[in-house]
C-alpha cells in the first residue's frame, strides 16, 4: 500500500470496489498463500497437541486430576438436590400451616448448612404422650415461640427448647427424617395438651419420593467418586516415587504448553495478515484526508492528491507537498535539482558514512528546507499515529550533498565534482540519476504549475549528460 496506489484506486473505484481490488491483488494472493501454509502448520500442531493430551490423559497424574474434578461435580449435584428437597419441604410446610387454622403457632428453624443462617418458618409443637416436643426439622435444631401463643406458654416452650442439645433430636421414624423429636417436660406437656384440645387434624410432612431417591443416588455417586479419587491418588503417588514416570508426565505437559503457544501465535498471525492490508489502506486514507489530498465525505481526489497520484517515489504525498509548497515556486533549475537531491539522499545513500563535499547547499535551498519543516513534522506525526512510522524515513531532508547535485545542474564537470568530494563515484551517479528521474516526472506532470515544470526542464537539460547518460562510462 502506498499513497499513489490509494489515490489511483480512489480515482476510479468506490471504497468497496477498492477493497475488492486489494483482496484480489498479487500481494493479497501471496498473503493468502502464506496463511494457507500457516493454517496447515497450525493443523499439524493441533493434531500433535491432541495426541499428547491423549497420552497425558492416560497417565496417573491426569487420572487423579480428573477424578478430583468428578468428586467436586458429584458433591455439587448432591448439594443442589438437597436444596431442592428443602425448598419443596418448606413450600409444603408453609401451605399446610396456612390452612390448618392452628390456634397456637411456633417458629421452626431449618438449618440448610453450617455456614448459612437458619431458615425460619411457622410450625407447631405437639406431643404423643404429653411429654415430647415435635418439630419439622431438616437436620436437628431448636424451635422458638411466635404468633398467637400465650406469652407464658411461649416462655415455657422456649426454655424447654433451649435446654435441648442438638444431639438429643432424633428422627420420628427411620423413613421420615423431616420430623424430629426429643423428650419434653411437665411444662411443655401442659402446652401440648392445650394444642391437642383444639382437635386439629395434624399430619406430618413427607419427603417427595422421587427427590429422596435422587438424593440417595447422589450420595452413592459421591461415595464412589471419592473412592475412585483415592485410588487414582495412590497410583499418582506410586508414579511420583518412580522418577521416570513422573518425568514423562511433566515432559508431556511442557510439550503441550509449548505447542499450544506456537499454535496460538500462528492463529494470531493469520488473523493479523487477513486484516493488515485493508487496515493499512484505511490508515493511508485518513492521512490523505487530514493533509488535504482527499475530500473527507466523498473521497474525491483534491489538487494535492492529483499531484501525488502522478509522481512515483518512496512517499508520493511528501513529494507532492514539497512541489506544491509556495516556497518552492521561486527556485531556479539548479536550486530545484539541489532540493530534490536533499530529498533523495536518504533513499539513495542508505549506508552510514562520513564524507565531505566542497559545495554547500545554496541559501535559497536552505530557506525552502526550513519552510518545509512544519509540514514535515505534521506528516511524520500523522504517519506515526496511523501505524505508518516506518514511512517517516522518506521525510528526511539531507542538505550535505544537495550542493553537489546543484553544481552538476549548474554545469560542473564530472571530474570537478568528484575531485571536490569524498563520495564514491557510484553513489554520486545514483543520486544524480534518481534526481534526473524525478525531474522527468515533473516535466510530464500537468497538475504542477507551469513555471515549476519549466524550472524542472532547465535542470533536466543541464543534468542529463555524460557520464550520467552512459552509466558504463562512470569511472
């Protein structure tokens, strides 16, 4: 992707059409081919990961880990079933107590677990023989008075219940663990007799048979899971005592993690490659809009974009900004050549070197470079923000060798410029050839101002001569 490519595509295509073109380009084809290879490599890695996982799963360490998970899951199922039993029993108790017309009521405490507060519901206390306390209980506990019961009776019942230790509560029958009973005393017997005198039709709550069967099955499942986990743990400990087996399990885990990271990296690379081209395209569009080469809403190519569209270089937008800047309009042919040489030096002379040249850049060229600095900094910032920071190298202006280009354009001989610099003759030739190429583009670029094209033509006529026109004759 380049500024010239984006401008040329948007000159003839809509944004959607330009995207389709990019997807069908040779570069996109190469990236798809690369992704195909990555996908095949990733598939091989994933197959190897699955094979290693299967091998690890057969090891005692993995079996022990799996068994521990099954214990945890079976205990969770049992907890959920017990909660369903309690909820069903509580709902049944509430419904029964609301329709019995009891003259006296007490509170029933149902303890769901040791780490949760008790659930308190209205219930009753009755007696078979006048000397027992009854309560609808989940796992034992105590009851306290509430409702229409006489305050004196309430105090008696409360005192009696408080004296009962949790261990003294027992199931009324082996098959009915929702009803708990414990021994009473003379005080509670009086209250119980008063309750019985109401001639109420009492009945005890029953556990839902289906839920009860599920709870029993869940308890058995927990027991079996715990037993299996203990067996696998013993096997794991025996393996740990054998250095070879333990080392193999650790090696398998290490290989699985390493290959998984490689597969994740390939997967991320595929996603990034698929999105990279179009993202770069849209980033370039944003820079072109900000710099005034494209119209924001319509993406119509503006005059600055027309200049950039008709120039070839490392950074067409930067070249267009330079050639349309007001400070450039007054340059002579040699000065224009010297300015272009300052732009192209970084592109042509990439190797770091310490050289000297007897010809400094003319004051007018230096003034133009200073005038361009604000635009250069703005463009560098925009490109960095758009993720195009690597393009900023093309914005560098190197005045060290602008004078030698200007001297050649002014008519200096090859022998003179080579004697007056320490540059290699090949480097000088490449710089002059690249400058001539850019001058030729300017002469054919109808979007540039006529007098700038005339200055380019004058510089071209004086520069396009031997030995530059005959590279083989360069000594």
